[in-house]
C-alpha cells in the first residue's frame, strides 16, 4: 500500500474538502480525488461519503484513518530520532495554552521533558486568544477551535462539546429548578465572554442578549469559577466533573476541537520536533483521563 495514499486519507478526513486537502499536501485536487478512488478500489470498500459538511469518513474509513495515523506517528518518530542524532536539542520554545493548562499542567510536562533535554528553555504564555503562530508570537499553541489556518501544521487531539451550566444554589435562589428549559435560560443572569470569536459563543450571546450580566471575561477558566461561585449561567466545555448543573447541551455543529499547532518552518528544528512528539503523547493521555 502506498503511504502517499494514506496521507491523502488523513488530509481529506481533517480538511473535509478536496481543495483544502490538496493545498495541505501541495498537490492538485484531482490528484487527491484519484488517490482516494485508487485506495477504495484496492480495499474494495468506500472510505468517504460526501454531504453538506464535505467529505465524511465511513465506518471503514475511520478504521483506515486510525491505522494511517499510527503509521504517521511512527514515521514522525523515525524522522525525529534521525534529527536528534544529528542536531543538538537546545534553544528556546515558546508555547501558549489556556489558563489551567499553562499554569498547572505544562510546567509539570516541561519539567519531565527537560530531564531528557536540559538545554531547552521554555516560555509559557497563558492565553486563550489567537496568537500569530505564522509570525512566531509563539512556536507551539494548544487551542480549542473549529478550524486552524491551512498554512500551519496542526494535530487534532479530540472534539469538545459545549453546554450551558449553572450552580444548583444559583438556580434555587433565582427560583428555578435544575430542569430549566432553553426559553427560561433567557431570563437568568449570565456570565458573558469578550474577545472570544467562534460560532458557539455567537450562539450563546444571541440567547443571552437581553439577560442581566454579572461578569464579562475572556477565559473559560474564569467563566467556570464564576459559575461555581453562583454568578449565573455560563457556556463551558461539557464535563461531568463540574460541580454544576448542565442546563442545555449545544448542537454538535457547535462542537470545537483541541489542536496542537506549530509553524511549518519551526517544525523542522530538532527542539520543536522533539517537544511536538512529546506533547502529542502527553495530550492524548491527558484528554483520556
């Protein structure tokens, strides 16, 4: 089986359109389509279906994608190990991540990484805003987003659904039961966002347009803690571990994804390659907990 065919499956599964996949692979759209057809013929099964959202994997396609990603990871490992044998892993890595990960998780991971590569220095930037990776405001970013720019290297870790939450105490003192209807949510005091620009936030702000507001913030961690302190309803990533009442779960079309993102040029340096591979392993185990 041609590894290039599997790279096409990965690109088309992530980008959903022939044009976007072809741009990522630096080939034309016809080549992407032809390689998919050839692979489907070899395997005697359909890997993709096409609908309004673009190219979607079939059940067989998801199985092939899983195998392709395992091969990609092995290939990356070979390249990384080869690079590490010829280039010293040293220098500065600037990484940006949301609040909790930047302040608690990343320092632990960096400490573990530096035990193997003590000549690497780190700059950890706590932010949920979009930093210009292309122009190197940061070298690596961990972000929740619907899409990422096509001129960057990105690895999707997992999908994230979103829900509206409130504390039980807040609901009781507001005269509502935990089984609030969406129409009733519009009457509750709300925690709102500023400087966050995505479809889910736009939908939420439309619902709470006329609600009284208690707090405006630009970070999910802040909104979570405000909700835990009885300040109103908040739009948060769906998580059963919150000590909050889930009032409404948004439609799957508003789901976001967790990505690791890097500049293509920087991906060719030994320190970025080494930490990129390390970070993917840690992120996958982190999200599984």
